[in-house]
């Protein structure tokens, strides 16, 4: 009887600790609703100005190839292709490098102090402002692309990807800088996925006689693959929405070109370059392009988060 009386206050205290105070629950709900309302407010402020262009062009806005302000003809296909192409090329460059760095940061190939320095440097890349990347691209990357792009044009000019003169401001230049900008995202998420792999899988692989590299590429990387896919998707979303550096380097051409050495355009760069001086229907067309960019980035980021959560659940299930 005495023991029951002693335990009942303790059980009551544990229940109170498990149940959050009503104030914090209410605050959480208010913050969640505010976030949703803010998103809806942003979408509403984009859709309403874009409505004239939506009524005039409809889905043809995304298939048109001519962007002519003087004739009020607006086709976003070159900018859609430029957005997707620059992001994909950046991923093709950054993904192998990011996974390689993540492996070295998650394994004991290097001393801990060296790994910490490398991790700090990679994380520091994410803190550099976009305009600084743009200036660095103008000062460093453009001259390099002009020189080596000239060789590509001379010897591989028959291939459409390398045709035309190497002007410097091009799809290739923007993609190279974008690759550096998305590298921290790929490295951080991939490293977290590799570190989350249960130690029992590694030990089991060693127990059956596998070497270190066999364990990495046959056990660790396949197990962490969903997390690496999530890193790729999240980096793709970051690359699609990047504005200032791309606007400074890609050349901002409204023409559709298949050459990496030619100027191109993206949706984000289009908005940055034209919105300040836009009038009439051009504003509506730009808002339509902004709506497309918002929906694309939302979809990509939601997909990345979904894959990342699935990867975390899968890893937890293995444990």
C-alpha cells in the first residue's frame, strides 16, 4: 500500500513530462498553420498577376520557343530546358565528387583533424554568397572555358554539344559554378546516409572476408543509396532555383541552343534580368514563369524529403 502511494506521484510526474504543455501545442499549431498560409499567400500573389498570361497562352507558354517583348510573344521552353540542363550538368559533375568526399569524411582514410578541416571547407562553400560565386566565375572560370572551349570547338565542333564559338558566358560556365554550389548539399546528406549505415553490416562483411573497398561499394554505398538519391534530388532543387551566379555567367539568351559553349537562359535568371523593367503583359508572363519555377522547386524538394525519410526508416529497420 505504501509502495503504491509512493509510485503514484512518480507515475503522475512521468505522464506530465511525456505530455507537452498546452501552450506549446497551441504554439506549434499556430506556427504550422502560419507556414501553410504564407505559402498559399505567396502562390496567390504570383497566380493573380500571372493570370492574363495564363489566359492568353495556357500550356502553350511552356512549349513556345520565342520570347519577344516587342511582339508580346512569350515562350518559356528555352528557359525550361536551360534550367533543367544546367542543373543536370552540375549534378553530373558534383555527384561523383560529393560522394567521394562523403566517403572520405565517413571512413577513417584520413586522420580526424584532416577530415574536420575538409568538412569545414566543404560546409564553408555553402556560406559563400551567390554573387561572389558569380564574380569568381567571371574572373576565373570564363577565361578557362574560353581557352579550353576553343579547343573543343576546333576538334569536336562537328558534335552539336561543342559547336559554335566559345564565348565564355555559356551553359558550360554556369554549370561548372553550379556544381561547386551544390557540392555541400550532396556531401552533407550523403555523409549522413553513410554514417547511418549500421555497424553490424560492416562487421558482417568483414567477417565473410570482404576487403575494405568491397565493403564500401557492395555494402555501405548500396545501403546508403536512398540517402544519396535524396541528396541528388535536393541538390537538383537548389540548382534549379539558383539565380544571381547563373544570371552573371550563362549569357541570358532566349534562344534554344544545344551547344554547351553557347549562351543560354534559365527561369531564375530570366526573372532577375527582366522583371525590373517589365511592363504590361511582360510582367504577367514573368509571373507565369515564376509560378512554374516555384511549383518545380516545391515538387523536387518534396520528392527529396520523401526519399530522405524513406531512407531513414529503411536504415532504422535494418538496425
